[in-house]
């Protein structure tokens, strides 16, 4: 076999029932110059029986004599890899057929980038239907990493020299290794950029219980301590310390409340507020909006019951937040409805919109923006004709809860964001027409410097392109 360009590393532990599909998603790639390294981390199920179903010479099978953990399994694969690019893939996730091809082409065009990553399809819990598209920023740095999780290992490809320079920390046994590896890469000077297509499918599993929430929380925040105590941590990142820790306390407070571990939930909730008092701002407040967002991740759960239970457990010090329950529930129905319509679950979507309308809530333009963003994510993957097919199904539902003037703003906002999307992609010929349509619906955008900037620059770049120069998209 010739030298592979890409080495795909799959850690395998207790996921034999999904591993076959995962392997097939790699073998079915349009780009075929790869090797596939499967590391059996002393799994209790029959991983070997699955691997033997695929007699492909590019597959390398490695077995750990004892269970060493996810980080060690990834490192075993990385150290055995012969490819110039390392791709990590969890044993229950799936690659889009063009995953490797698009990343290899991107890295060839951008030799300064050490890690490329992509958007992904988020699957519904315990199902293979699509919930939504997660689209991270086009570029990230250390400040983005400490504030959240822009992308995970299955989303990434890493140049070999970076993968060998910064291995996974094997002291992380069940949480935190994915955040730690990217923070350490950033501190070492590695640069990140997105391919900007949805190129893998992330599988979720309903009903999983965190047996020791405190241990999980400590493990997941350990990478943050490592970053903020690092001698090379930039000052702008240091200034984010409290916000970064508050974000993680919010998440683990939610987990604790869901599992009716009220004391831990209240402790983490109040610690998040102490670190970042602005979480109490807004209606709904930022912290309740976080809970609302987390509550609708699993379509198999009733988010109204979930939020009602959480609100009953809130600390007495924040009793004022209890007034936001109905609004949070109504917003959840709205956004679940939008998702369901976009991804073809029409009856579910109509039901969710009816339940949102029953609250007689005045939804502000922020949620119009979220609706527009979901449509644009869909359009970026499937094209404008696909969105046109959705709109006759979505518009009657939006009319149930938004006013006529809000729907006009929705149309202008959609076009506004679409113009910026095409500009960033380098499709400059399309921008002027979209901008003019936006201005026709909402003349106030004439005062928006950003709109005028991309309009003038697109016209100029289009003229340059017509004179023989290739238009190149920007990050």
C-alpha cells in the first residue's frame, strides 16, 4: 500500500453496535488515500467481530491489554499513524462522504493552518434523524476555546507534526481531554480554521446518567486551570477567566438539576452567578436561556416538564427568575418547531408551533434571528432551492406567533445574513442583488456600514474578477 496522506484513528470501547456504520463511513470516502487505525481499548464487547467484517488492507487493528482510557487510545493511534494528517473519529460518529477530500484540499491550500475543523450534523438522541447543524466560527483562537466547545475531535483534522507535538493528556479519563488538547495546541502556536461545510454526524444517546457530577465537573474544568495558570496565557484570555468558569458551572448546574441533585445544582448555579453576575440579565436571563437551550437538545424529552422541574429547584435567592418559566417553555416550542419543519418532521413542527402560540407570548426579534440562522445553515449545505421548498411549510407556522412587521424584518434579516454569507464565501457577483433586495424591504440598512462595505467591495471584486483575476473567499 502506498504512503497514506490521512490516518483516521477510531478509539473503540463498548461501541461495537455502532462501529460498523462508523467504519463504513470512512471506507465510503470520496478521498481514498487513507489508512484506518482502530484501537480496541480492552472493550468488553466484541469489537474484533465488527472489524473482521471489513477485510480492507488499509485497516490496522490495535488492542490494548487493559483499559487505558480514551486519551490513551487516541494517542496509540496517533503514534502508529503514517499519514501526514491525523483525523480522529469517535466510534459512534459518522463521516460525510466528502469529509477527507474537503479537508485535504483545504489544508493543501492553507499550509499555515495546523488544525482544520468543520460544521456537523447533530443527530437526535438515540436516533439517526438530524436535529440541526452546528456551525462553529470560521476561525477560533484560545479565547474561543476557553469559553466553550467550538468543535470536537470527530470534527477535526490535525497535521502530523502538531498531533505528535501535542498528544492527548492521558490523565483525563472521562471528561476534558477534548478541551485540553485544543487549548494546548493553541498555547503552542497552532492555528485553526474551518472548512465551513457540515462533514460529519454526531450521535447522542438519551438517558445517560452522570454518576459523580462533582468528579465530572472537576475533570472538565481542569483544562481551564491549566490554561489560566500557563506562563504564556495572553492577557486577553486571562481576562475571560471568570466567564469561562461560569459557563461550565451553568452546564453542570443544569445536569445536576436534571438528575434531581438539587444541592449540587444550587451550589453551581450560585457560583456561576457570583463569577458572572450578567448571567442574571435579560428576559429570559442569560442563565435561563442557557437552560432553555440545553433542555431542547434531546427531542425524546419533554422540555416543558424538564424546565418546570429545574425551576422548582432554583435557589431561593433567585426567586425572581421563576417568572420566566412560561417564556422559556414557549421559546423552546418555537425553536423545536423551526427545527422540525426544516428537517422534514412537519407534523411535529406544526404541533410545536401550536403549543408556542398557546402561550400568547410576544417573541422579540432575537428569535427571528435564530430562525433565520437555522435556515441559512440549511441553505449553506443544500442550496437556496432547498430553502424555497421549506418556506411554504414554515411561513404559515411563523404567522401563528409573529406579527406582519416582524415577518418583514425576518425576510430582510435573512437576506442581510445571506449577503454576508456570500461575501465571505467569495461569491461577489451575488451580493449586490441580495443587498438591493434587502434595502427594498428594510431601507434602514442604508445606515449600516457593514452592508455598504460589502456592497461596494463586492462590486469592485466582481470587476477585478471579470478582468482575469480569481475571486478568493475570505476567512
